[in-house]
């Protein structure tokens, strides 16, 4: 009978040790899960911030490229306009010289 009581107390002690071990293991897993959820939230916030910065830079690049396109083609347009004005000026100067020569005659 005494041996049976000893085994009973040993079994209770072993079960108690296992229960304490499982309690600490569960608390460790909960802490790890909490830390991982915090890390995930921070990573998502960082990713959102990076995505916003990428969109800003993409929009800026598009605006910059559009500006460069108009700058590249703007001098050609200006030169074409100047050439047209120069031809008109030359034609007007020639007409004016003809009129002056007719009036002088």
C-alpha cells in the first residue's frame, strides 16, 4: 500500500511538472506569436511606405519625362516658327523694296 501511495505521488509530481512545462511552453509560443505579429505589422507599414515612395517617384519620373519630351521638341518648334517669321520678313522686305523702287521712279 505504501508503494502504491508513493507511485501515486510520483505520478502527480510528474503530471505537475508536465503541466508547468506546458504552461511555460504555451506562454513562450504566445509571446513569440505576439512579437511576430508586431514584426509583421511593422513590415507591412514599411512596405506601404516604400510603395507610396515608389508611386511618388514614378509620378515624378513621368512628369520629368513629359517635361523632357516637351523641352526636346520645343526648340525645334521655336526654330520652325523663327524660320517662318524670317521667310515672311524677307518676303515683306522684298515687297517693301519693290514699292520703294516704284515710288522713287
